[in-house]
C-alpha cells in the first residue's frame, strides 16, 4: 500500500527585473529579453573594496551591459 503525505510549499517566482542602470522593466513575458539579463551577486571577501562580508548585487539589461562594458568582454561561438 502506498502512503502519501501532502505538504504545501511556498516558492518565490520572479515576474520581472528592473535594470539597475536604465531602470527599464524586463518582464518574464518577454522571454528573449528576460534570458539575457546580466545578474551579479557576490559577497566581498577579506580586503574587498566593497567591504568585508558586504553583499553586492546588480542586474543589467543586455543593452546597458553592452554599452557599459563595450570592449571589455570576449565573444566566442560555442
């Protein structure tokens, strides 16, 4: 005999992201733009210019990333 136990779980679902540069709203309804979001999230380590143990977060749309980082990234066909 199979015994089942029902559990409720809450999950967070991201519906949109606001670009930290242009403040544009990138919605999950536009999957092409949504999948191109550049997201940075890290904690500064010992001696970090951001501060020891400080969380740094940034979300950029693909257009702002390209404009801000132009010439500093590498592109390859993989």
